[in-house]
C-alpha cells in the first residue's frame, strides 16, 4: 500500500507543512514581515521586565 | 482608532469613549512573552451582557482576521477608515480577541522557546490571561462567560474550556462563570473528520465515485496513524499529519482550484480571500500609536506558530468534552455547509459519535429549521447541553458569510433559546414577546 501511496499525486510538495502554511497565508493575500513575533529583548521598550503583568489602555 | 465613521444607528460622536481597550499581558509561564488583546465593551453596555472570547485558528493566525472580517465591531473600508459592523457580536456581548498562540498578531516574545507546541501551553496561557483580565476588571468577573472560535480553534476551545473548568473546581483563582463554548467549522476529532473528506467531496460533486473509492483506501492507514499519535504523541503525530493529509490533498488535486473554505467559489490564482487591508490598517502609524504597540510588528499569520503546532494537529480534543457537558456547560458546534476543510459532515459525525449521557437522545433528536427573518438559515439538532447547527449558504467563516444569522445564533444560544423558534435579533421588545 505504501507504493500505492507514493504514486498518489496527493503526496505532492503542497502537503508538506511549511509550504502548506505559506500557501494558507498567501491565499488570504497576507504578507507578514516575520514568520513569528520573536524579538530581540534589548531593543524594545515593551519588554521591560518589571511593571504590572497587564497593561491596558482605552483607545478611541 | 482614528476616523471611525459615525453611524446613525450608533453613537453619533465617533470620539465618544466607546469602552474599547487594547492591552498586553505578560505570560507568567514564559521567558519573555506578552500576549496582545482587544476588549470591546458591549455596544449597549447592558449591566448583564455576557463576555465572549473569540479564538482564531490557523494555527497561528491573528484574532484581527475575525475581528475585522467576521464578527468584530468594525469593518475596514477601502480608504482605511472603519465602519460599524451592524452584526458585530458586541451587539450581544462584551468581546475579547486575543492574539494567540504567542508569536502571532501583536503578541510577541523575546525567547523562541515560548512558542507553544500543544494545548497545555495554549490553554494555560489563556487561563492565566483570563485571571489577569478579571483582576483588571473585577466588575466583569461574575458575568456569564463563553468561549468561541473557528477552524483550528476546534482544538483550542475544548482545551481552554477544560482548563477553566479545572481551575474553577480547584478554586485556583477568580471563579470564571463559564456557561458554554461554541466551535465554528472546527477541527476537533481528526480520526472522524479526516475520513469524512472523500465522503463530503463525493456528496458535493467535487470528486467521482471512482476517485472516492480510491481515496477510501487511505482511510485505514490514516485511522491507524491517528491511534498511534494518541493524545500525547509527537513524531507519530507528525507522521499521522502527513498520511492523513493525503486524503485532503487527494480531494484538492481532483477538484483543481476549488476554494476549500467555500466550494461555491474559485480561488483567483493563489488568492482565495483578500484580507490585505487589515495588514495595511494595522501598520498605519496612527493606529499603532492608538493601540500602544510601539515597534512590535503585526504578524497576520505566523508560519512558525503553524509549524510548531503540527504535532498537536492530529490529536483528539473531543475526549475532554463529555465531562464538561455532564457538568452543565453548553456546547454549540456550527458549520457553514460549503466549507470543505472543516466540513459540516465530519463535524456532525464526531458530535453524534461522542460518548456522553445524552448521546442516544441527541442522535434521536429531530432536526428543526433555524429561522432568521422568517427564512430558514440552517438546520438545528439539540438535546440537553449539546447543539449542532448546519448553517445555510455559508463557508468556513460563518460570521463573514451570514452575519445576521451568526448574531442570531449567538444571541439565541446564549439565551438558551436556540432550541425554540429563534427570534430575529432586531425584533426586540413587544415583537419578541409575541414570538415567545
């Protein structure tokens, strides 16, 4: 049955996870600049260790 | 937000404080993660309006997708201003949208080990957030609370509901008044939903009988691989993902170009929907300043979060649901009838197969029409805590395709009146009494 599977067209590259994720995003016409929001801790004012656990603001 | 278009139906003064909040929460079980959220007070600010949290799928897509294109208070117009969404779910509840798992949307971390791989990490983060949110808004802690979402959130929602229920029973923190959870076109029980692909595709005329029978030969292998994956496998779950996705890609290869979110439509090239205005809007300096996100990028969908969750994909999240139903927590599973990727047939099958005290009564229950504006908007089956709704003329994103029906569905379900003749959301007051 594995040879049956490997002959199956559906084993095309499209079913590999990373390309599927990319397809999913392009199909929605989205072009995120990062593949995840992992930032360098030093260069963001928002990563101050101290301070309250939740910071919320009203916006208009 | 800048330039909200005032709307006659709502507060004329666009700068009036609408009770809209945005914030960051420092995740305690992390090295350096902060989760971003929106909180919209209900539009009519009624004292007893419930709280609804919405979780977007992907996995790894941001909550702003649903907020602007499905059920949020606003839609984005072509000229980058906002217009009120008449059928925003803030018409019926206070709304929380959370960019999760961390790494997506405006949520970020300084340590990639914080990127979540399973439902334990996801549900702990959401529970910790909820505790902090209620500490920030103690006046809301007693409100009825509902967990909702779509697509891959079919995994997140049962896990988060079980986590809240466990916290309540253990008196872990603030008691959360969890009344129910609703899954829209979800992926919850892969062992039942993947084998449904060829059957749904044949029923909808996407593949021939011969192609169907050929794909059927893969089903036993897929089912075996899911058994090996179980509830805590890792490599075995990745293997199962590859094996079982040949069922889905097998259908797609035969139904070239079909939009698997809504089989009535074709994708133009690689484009099935155009959500690019959301990225443009959230990258406007004026908006970023309003939200207080500093120099944090907006990641509309994260490929890294998607890949990190792959080992979670084939796990069965149905197993924790019966205990919640037995403890009186309501579940609504709804599905737009033209969605292929999380189709109504696979969802109906796992809901009917679920082992709980009401199983036989639910299976025996009659399907009744779900009526909106005097027209059938879907077909409903319910018993006790459990309801299943097949929504007409909708695909994967029900609140986007049928906004009025979706708001009616939410309102009726939260009022526990989904099983009676649902009333039209605009028929308030005496008319409502007449209908009742």
